[in-house]
């Protein structure tokens, strides 16, 4: 099993890079574990407190569960992946069964931040993008998918997204084996990553 970590700032194009990668590889050979599924359950705090959670901080992610799931899959056992809702900031009671595959892609902004998780990754990728481009994508996504206003998105960007990016995410780029500048527009970078994965397959 090959475990590939794909990190990068919010709105850098990570998810699109992963989607392109899956389209280029044989069907059924790749499974995705999104870091977003492993945000901690916050049912013990009020909805007001939940609204203030900084999802760009490593403390928001249950890395121990993610790592134990990777260990299970590496041992050939299926896992029950959590389902997380950004609207309620809670984990659903339902889980998604995931079978082990030849390639497991762990995708998320903080994937290269945690030393324990980093040590489990066979290939570490950082999707790099201009800050203005990332902000534009974040505004579009959060309005459409998360029901936020432009002012709410900008306030959150300035209060948590940008400071956490500078403190945690940008510095984690130095751990990457491959950096893909320009996100999904960089077809050469994606092709290089695909070739490396194909050698394993």
C-alpha cells in the first residue's frame, strides 16, 4: 500500500488535484481519506462556541483516529470513516465504510503538520497557490457550500484562516517531496505525481 499525503492552503486546489489524479489512475486502485472527515466531534460544546472553532488549527483535527485508520488499512482491514458536517460542526452518527486499496490519499490543509501522520506518508505533496487566488476560491466555496456571506468569509479569513496558514500550513511545505505550484492548472506537476504512483501500482 502506498500512502500519499496531499496538503496545501485553503482554496489551493488540493481537492481538484486529487480528482484529476483519480481520473488518470485505474478505477478502484485509489481511496481518499479527507482530513475534513477527522475534525473532532464538538457535541459537548454549545452551538455558539462551535461557530468560533478555528478549523485551520491542528488542535481541531483528531490525528490519532486518522493515524489508527491508516494503520488498520495498511494491515489490510477496512475502516469506518467519520462523517463531519460544517453546518453543525458535529460528527454524524453514520460512518462511511472504506476498504483498503493499493493507494490511499490523505488530503487536507494540515496533513503535513503533524509529525506522527507525516511519518506514515510514503509521498508528501504540497499544492501551492497564490494567496489572492486562494481567497477567491474560499469566498466562492463558503458562500455556495457553507451558506456564509462575503463579510462572514472575509472576517473568518482574517481572524483564523490567514494567521493559521502563516503559522502552520505554509511552514509545512518544507516537508513536501513534491510541490505543485498553481494547483490543478499545473498539469505537468499532476502528471509527475501520477507517474510516481503508477510505478508503485
